[in-house]
């Protein structure tokens, strides 16, 4: 009986850590509301007030969107944008923006985001 409880608890714990795989093509469609502030490809609209999303790490963007959605991170505009998003929507959006070629430089490595560059390489 104890083993069943342990295996059940372990199974639930593992299931909770499974992340939805993002679909960049679906994310491109879902990104239309984001484009007004973040640009069509996530490279911004020329206003430093709005962050560049292209080439950002998907896990970072997912955490930020989930924090806006829960209210843990406060920004009235972003909370309103993130509130209706499902976990799959977030995975799709972050897959799309993370795969875009970016103007950003990764300060830790002094190079562009290699994940985004690999996705856009011939």
C-alpha cells in the first residue's frame, strides 16, 4: 500500500513538471496582439519602453507571462494581455518569439542567442 502511494505521488510530481511543447507556427498566429508593442517579429517598434522579444529564451518569456497572468508580476497592460492565455498559448508564443532572429546580444556569452540563430540558419 505504501508503495502505491509513493508511486502515485511520484507520478503526480512528474506530471506537474511536464511542459507543453510550443509550436512556433501557431505562436506566429497568436502573436498578432503582441505586434503593436513588440513588433511583427518581436524586434520592437523603435520604442525602448517595450522590450524586444525576438531571440529571448522561451523559458524566461514563459515565466514572465505566467507571472503576469497570476498577478505576481504587475503591469496593467501585460496582465490584461496574459490573463486569457492558456499554458499552450504561452508555449506557442514563446516558441515563436524565441525562434526569431534577434538584435539582442547575450551578455553572458557576448553573442547573439544561439537558439534563435540556429532556428533561422539555412
